[in-house]
């Protein structure tokens, strides 16, 4: 057995160490290039592959389907990386995958010394279980699978070579670690951590990123274009930004959009302190931040009889699984309903969901329920997703997790 920690993992073999044989009639999703083979589809494992080793996925008739990496610790038993039988999963393969991902962000104009962008996004870039974010010269890798953790000793120098970052940080976060049979850890793989906070520019505004202590890899890059989009609707308006984290939407509303007044609320004191620093850094005087729970805030604002011309709702994931979708939709309903009740006629509701299991249609249905209960017309003006450095893989629609609807509430 490999020790599934980053530092102690032996070099993985380059060619398949065994075969994973599918049950009859289970091959279709993988022929369609879906990269996740769950235990329920697997009939047996042949050979003696260790967890973290390369395996070939074959149909019940023994036909090659795809090549991936085995992990018996996870119900996601095999992560698939190539459908070409002649393609070994070796270092030159990972190099090409990474180069391709980085080239796309360069082409988008997102990859420069000042910017923050997602350079590699897991399944959406054919790199299941690896996320690489870029913050003004500093790279942060979320190693989200045993497959990638086992290869980290090779991937780290490769990333250092390709990106020439000032620092390369890796993180294995708690939920992923328990899913994959890894240990939570983080560390510095290359270069030196900055003495000062790292400052990234987004639409001409500046944000400081905490590479280690921040949520996700430090900044919600996926909302970049939505912040700009929302800023177009808020001129001279009074805005509430609920779940504001370090103030991305608030500052865009104030500085890009010319909002009259912005209140940003988040339950994390640390995030609020960062948001206040961001307001100062960007000379946003019409913005106020408060560390408070969102539902309590909505109650209090309602009791005070306050109204807003625009409300932004960007809550954390309400469910991690398809099973939890029903309860999540109820929570979205409660939240959105309360927000709609605080909106002045003709107000703007920006409502987001980053729960992958909640589909766009489900979310629209939820909004329809809110319209009914509040007896207000909800006009969806824009249906948006994550910025293009977080692409959606047509083969793996789970990569479409972020929904952002900009609505007018009559
Ligand atoms: N809009 C932000 C990202 C929000 S992420 C941006 O653009 O950067 C979700 C945020 O919700 C996190 O900052 C988290 O601290 C906050 N949060 C989670 N539960 C909360 C609650 N019950 N009340 C208020 N904030 C909460």
C-alpha cells in the first residue's frame, strides 16, 4: 500500500499496473468520456495495482475503454485521464495537459503577473483532482485526489518549471482528504511565501489574498465576471451584499457600478476584516461591512423596515450531494424569499448557487416558487455561470456548479 500522503509517496508507475473490469452494461458513461468510475460500476480488479497506480478500464468483454488511476479508499474508484490506449500516463502527458490548460488562460488574457486566475480546473481540464490557482505570481495547488497526491513529487517541479512562480503552495483540504483517504495538509513546494499579503487586480480593483488562511485557494475567482456584470445594475442604488466574504461584489458595486451605499455581511470575522481593508485599499467610502449571520441579518433588517434596491446572495454550498438537493432548495427558497421581501419595487436580485447538485432548472423552479409566495414578478435578466477560466466540461457536467442569476423583481 502506498502511504497516501504527499511527502512519502513513491513514484507511480508510468503504465497500467492492472485492469479494472466494468460490470456488464456499465461502460456507456465512460465511452462518453465521463472521468469518474464509481465502485458500483466495477465488477473486479485484475492484477495487483496499488492505490494511486495507473489502471486500464475495460468493458466486461475486456475491451479497452480508458486509462486512469485507482483509489480503493474512495467510492470514486477510478479517475480517468485518457481514452487513447496508446497514451501512457507519464510525466510528458501531465506536462501537455498542464501546458494546454495554461495556454487557454493566456489566450483569455487572464494569466499575467498582476492577475488572479484559475490555471487548471480539475475535470474541466482533464486533470481530475487537481486545481491550480494563480495569484499575482504565486501559485496555489489544491491536490484533491489520491491520484494527484501520489504524483505530487513529480507535479510540483513541473509546475515550478512551467509557471516560474514566486511560490508554489499545496493544500489538501479536509473534506477531500476524508473522501480520498488522504491526510489534511498544506505546505510550500517551491519558492518563498511572501512577507506581505499578495495583491491581485480584478477589473482595476485590488484585492489582497491570503494564500494559506483564505477560503478555497484564497479568493473566489469564479465570480470575477459576475462582479462586473452586477456592477452594471447598481448605479445610485442601495445594495446589500450577503455572504460577501472579502467584499468582491461590494467593491465592484461601489467602485465600478457607482452604488450609492453598500452593506456587506458575512459571518466570518476574518473575511470582514479583509473586506474592510479592501474598501480602504480601493477608496470605497460608501461601503460598510458587518460580521453577522445572514438569516439573522435579514430578520433584523426586516424588523427595522429597511429596503434595498439590489441584493446579492452568494451563499456557501448548501449540499455536496444529489441526495441533499431537496433540503438545499428549501434553504435557497427561504433565503431568496426573505431577500425579495426586502427589495424595493424594480429592485435587482443577484442570486447564486455553487452547489453542483442543484441544477439550473431546479434553481429556476425555486425562484418561481419565491415569485409565487411573495406575489412579486421575478424577471430573469441574465443567467450566468463561472468565468471562463472555470470551464464546463461537456463530458462531465458536474463541472458546472456555479449559477448566478441577475433578476429584476417588480
Ligand atoms: N461573494 C463572495 C464569496 C462568498 S463565499 C465573493 O465574491 O468573494 C460564501 C461566504 O458565506 C463565505 O465567506 C462564508 O464565510 C459565508 N457564510 C457562510 N455561512 C454564513 C452565514 N450563515 N451567514 C453569513 N455568512 C455566511
